[in-house]
C-alpha cells in the first residue's frame, strides 16, 4: 500500500506539473471576468480633466433689430463653472459689449443663449455682427468658443459722416508743441490714416505726417508731438496746422486750420522724482498678475494703467484681449505711439508721468524675449536728455510679480519694425 501510495503521489505530482499552464490560463480568465464585472458595475473615473468645450448653434429670433445667439457647453469632467457669457463685436471686430451670467454648474452638458435686445440693446438693420461665447471656472480659467457671425434683416442705415474737432495745443514750449484732435465716427466707418499738416506763418507746408490705423470705433483722440514727428520748432514763431483722418475709400475729414506761437527762449529741464499714487491691494489682489505661461502681459498692463489712472472698470484684463490679434489698446482707452529712439520713448513716458498719467512700455531681457509693463513714476531725473531705464518705476504684470519694481531690471526697450513703443491714454 505504501509503494502504491508513493507511485500515485508521484503520478499526481507529474500530472499537477503538466496542468500548471492550463490552470494559470483558467485563473487569468477568471480574474479578467471579475475585473470586467467590477469596471462595468462601478462608476467610471476620469484620469486627467477634459476641458469644457463650447459649440455655437444657429442664431434664432433673427429680425432687423434683434437676434438670439445660442451655444451648447460640454463639461465631461464636471469642472465647476462660475460664469457663462458672450462678447459681441461689430463687423470690423470692435467690441460692443461683454456680458455674463453668474452660474454654479458642474453638469456635463447645458445650453446657453442670449437675447441681444435684453443683454445689449437694439441692433442695427442689415448689419453684420461677430460674437463668441465663453465660460469661466472657479480657478479663473476661460474656455472660449470660435468667433461666429450673423447679419440682421433689413437695409443698412445711411452712414453718418466723420467729424474731426481741433482740441488745441498742449506741451507748448520754445521748441515744441503737441497738436490735438477728437474724432467722432458714429457709423464706424473704417479709418486707415490719422495725420496732420504743419505750415509756417506764410502758409507754406512744412510737414505732412500720418500714422497708419485700422479703427472703427465711434470716438477716439489723436495727437502729434512736433519734436517727434517734425523736429525742433523755432522760439517765438507762429505756426498753423490741421489734423485729418482718411477712410478706406480715400475720403478725407479734417479740422479747420488752427495756429499756435512757440514761447520765447529755450525750454529748461526739470528734475527730481515723482510717483503716481495707487492702491497696492487693487494691483495684487483685485487684478493680480498674468497666468503662468500666458501671453496676456499686455492686457494686465492695461488694467494696471486704468487702476492707477482711476479709470473703472479695470478688474478683468481679458476684456482687452482679442483672439488672434492680442491686446486692443483702444478697448482700454489707450493708443500706441512709436519712437525712433529709446531716448525719445522714455521722454514721452517722463512727460506722461508729469501729466499724471501712467504709460505702458515694451521691454526685453534678461530672461524675457518681450514683455509689457506699466510705468508709474521716475526717480533721480536731473537730465531729461539722458533718461535711463533705471530712472523709472513700474508695475510688472509678470507671473508672480504684480508689484512695483525698477524698469532697470530689464535690459532695454524692445524695438519693433516701427520703432520703440509707448502706450498712453
């Protein structure tokens, strides 16, 4: 019996060794079935959040003076959303309104719609509008749809003419003057030039200069500094001038002829220090700094400038950003000026501070290929013809800053193809 038992045990051992692959396969299949049952029975988990997406739908309620824009928002990761809104533009891309509703949604899909008569006002007959939807999550991240268009029914109203009004002369000295004008364009005719003519006392043309623009806004200001656009004027001399704009069809609209007389003698340079007042908590907490890795330094600089200048609203920098184009200075009430030299650009900044207005400059390095900052003051300026980067104080919108520091931390002003840029009110 013992030998038989040993033989049987050896036989069973051999059989067990031979059956291991089959048993492993059976065990593997059984475990797979259990796992499949578990995956099927349990709620699905998302590894890595999927960003919300916005699909623009067809416009409804379309009439000569109204339209309802519609969209579907998909939020597969149930990110908590706190805003749903839209931005409306005219046919040229100038912003007309930015409205939103406060929400508290974590649903995977919902619809959004906005009636223009309710959220904006009466539209113009036969007019084309652009728009986009957006939502914002609790962390301040924006998710934006593509830009879409619609055209209201009816005939386009006749265009009203452009008017250019002389606003007189400023910065008058023995060798300089700035001529100023306000431009009214109620029909948003596309304007492509803004310029001036300067004449001597006998009416002979001395200078005809202009800036190339692409404006469709209803109102903006234009000004030209003679030292920048023409050169040094002569003391105690009378000049005449006019300012003009030109539309895309070549039509010109101008002011009546004005005149000024420069002061006697030579202008003297002032020195010292000056810093514009501001609330640091507004800069740091209400506005904050540009998100890490973003390209929004320009619009944060606009918000800083508006806050320092006391021009509300200023709390939402992305109001001044246009997808595909970048910062739109005019939306912040500002305009861009270009100078042939860094010294000329810094002199304009110096003059703006003296006038109680902050300015935005375009700088580079070290560590920054290109960057916009807001200048709010200067220190130890004793020679206005030899201004240095380190003479100026800035509010820096760079990630992690949103604070006051010296412009001298940057290598210099970045020169573009058109010169050194200063953005002013």
